[in-house]
C-alpha cells in the first residue's frame, strides 16, 4: 500500500515528466513482463502511446523508455534492484529507483549504474531535478524533535514537507 511520501514523490515526478511535451508518463501501468510488472511510473515517448478508447488492454506489450520505482516502507533495495534487472532484460532502457529516506536515486541502464542525491538526473534524454522532488521547506518557529532538542524562533529547522512520525509537533509562526 503506497504511503503519503510515496504518493507525494510520484506526484512530483509526474509534474516534471509532464513538462516535457515529448513524454507520456503513465502511473501504475501493468507491463507484459514476467507475470505483469507495474512500475510506479512508466515513461514512454509520446508518439509511441496510442490509446484505443473502444478497446482497452490489461498489459502493455511495448516497453517504456524509463521505469520509475519509489521504494516503499517494507521494500529492500535488493528487491528493487532485482526488479530493475528484470525490467532491463525486457528492453526497458533505464530504471530509476527512488529511495525517499536518503533522498537518493539509483539509476540503472545497459550503460551505467549510478547513484544520485538531490540533483539533476538525466537518462535517455529524460531529465528530472530531484532537488525539486525532494524539496525541503524551511520551518520557522518552535520545533521539538524526537531527540528532545528544542529549536527556537530565528533558527531554521529543516524538515521534509511530510513530517515523519518520529518528530513531535511543529508550530508555524
């Protein structure tokens, strides 16, 4: 079951993909790979997407240029990397695995395996600025975090937009 942060990251990614008129991102599309893999977002070149509103399909036969997976609370990086390998074997050109807690992106393709942190990522001509995806809002006021340390007015507490359950209350002024 996707969490709040998972959904937020997918929405931020979709927002950036849709800015590029040559792309067609499709969330939760089932691909005809293995027993039906469904990446969080499958990105196609727009000219390759031709819906037929008189007859739908359950599994897409054509592989996307990019498959994006956002790690969930109960997924391991090894599971995600294994899934990425299956996608790459099925002719997906690149896979991005987004790890929300470390604000990292694992990029896998036939050419490379790289790790990025809150920066511009480009694969197959598809670009996303992960500094915008992992936008960190500066909160002013009083914040008490789980360590018990109190930050007072005038100090900036860096907190993610969705405050984790380990943080106590945040008061905005």
